[in-house]
């Protein structure tokens, strides 16, 4: 049954109206605070209070319209350093209120100007609490954000044509086209980012939508990284004689990325492997496991995860809409991390094959640094493999 609810709010300083329509027929009316145009995709909510620029530029958000649950976004503006890739990847942005006058010594432009410059439609002035509750109750939905169409019937008709994220291979749209080297390490004030000159290990990273802070975290542990396109054959990777392989994060459904699953399958047991997020899911599929769609996904910088080896509770940064069915890996992989909100799998390991993966983002950016030890664990695994 289609919902008839509509949200109307007072006009902020921007006067051009905008609408967000969900596939169940719910319409939220607000005002454009970004690029004037239309955007479509799966609407999700993110519970981070800050880090909006990192969220916008995370390739894992390809195909999604992101709603920020914190009511005021944009207060520290945008700069040239807090980005996780070369461009924003979100399809659209949904806010309660856009900060008009950013205040930060690092700011180079306002969030609204940043969104306009990168042609990202955005809407503000809607009840984001109500939208978030609706997503929690009904699940992530296909959605349309429009500044050009206000007719309810036309909006509801158009949203039906938005493709489901299930079954789409979005990795092909975000992966690099050519291999490249990475030597830049973590941010350190007041110097900022710097390039490391000496390394103790060499790793090939599959780019399924990799974030820059992952690469910086690897470099900080003395790992020189060669980033390769998602479809690079396993034999070509082994010919490079790396000390290990990293499987990156990325957008959407892992099952259509069958070429990556096959390449990973050919690497297992032959070289140390560390995977996160989509890399975690692809590894599970390569081992014969299953993945499934979460109701509304995990998106935010405050998700509690228990390390089952140490008993420690880590507050983690997460961004995924699919999860691994850990029961499908019984007798193959050992569960190492557990989500304390919904008891879903957050990591598994196969020690005898020199591999481990986690579902969350140990590199943070944005988020806490509780899990950065995992990059050191990867280094130790590489050293153990060399000494076997």
C-alpha cells in the first residue's frame, strides 16, 4: 500500500524547491541546497556527526542518496585534504539544515558551493528524523531527488524506473583504469600529508572503490602499494611478486562482481590477503559462502563491534548494505568480529591460508581509530608467511 505522507517546511535562504520521493510513494518537500538537477538511487542514512566530505567522496556510496541524521551539516566547510577519492560519488545528499557560514581555518569553500561545483543535487529543510525512521521500518528504498519536478503523480511514476542496487555491478564504475603506486602516509599536523621513501613490504591492492586513507594507513606501516583495477587477473598480480594482496572496499552488491571472486579464489593460500568491506564479502563468496542484503545497512562512525579474540569492544566506522552469512562459512572461516547492534558478522579469518577480513573500516576517515591495529596485523601476517 502506498503511503501518502508529505513533508513541508519553511523556506531557508535558498528558495528553489526540491522533492525527495521514495518508492513507497512517500514525498518529502524541501529546498535545493546543492546542484539544481535530479538524482536517483538507494536512499540510506548515515549517523556520523562530522566527516561529510569524506562520506561524499567515498566510492562505496556510488548508487546511493545519503541522508545525514545529524541536524546541522556543513559548519566547517570543505577543503582540499579531507577527501577519500578524486571526486564525490554519492548520487544525492539529504540534510535537515545546511550551515550557511562555515567556520574553519582549513575551509576553502562552503558545502553548498562544493556540491554545486561537483554537480551533486541536495535537499534540505525536511524532517530527516522521520525519513530515517521510515528507512529503519521499511528498509532502504529506491528514491528520486528532484529540483525540476514537483508534481506528486509524476514523481511517483518516475521513481518506479529507478533500478534496484541488487544485482548491479557498481565496481566497474569506480575502479581505476590503470595501475598506480601509492606512497603517501597519514595526515600529521602541521605538515599535512607526506610521502614515505622507505618501505619494508610491497602489496598489490585491488581497487573495488578504494579510499585514500586505507592506502595511507598501509603506507604508515611501511607498505608500498601498487593499486590495480578490479578486473586484474590473479596471475598478473602474482607475477608482480608482492608480499601480500589487499582487497578494498567498494559499492553495492558483491555477487555481480564474479570476476573478482574468481581472481580471489585463485590467490587464496598462495599469498597473504587482507580484505575490508566489499573485499570481506568477495572473500566470503570466493570461499563458497553467501552474502545477503541488510534491511537498511550500516552507515556511520559509531558502530560497536566485539573482537572475539581479545574481548575488546571497538567503535567502528561502517558503510555497507550487504553482509556475510557467517553460517555459510562453517568449517571454512572462523568468525573473529561481531556487530553488537544486530549480531551480524564483522570479520573472519582462515589462519592456515594466511587471510583475514573485516566488514568495517579500520582506516576510519571519518571515525574513531580503534581498529587501526589491523594494518599492523597484516604486516605481521606477511612476515609470518615469509618465515614459514
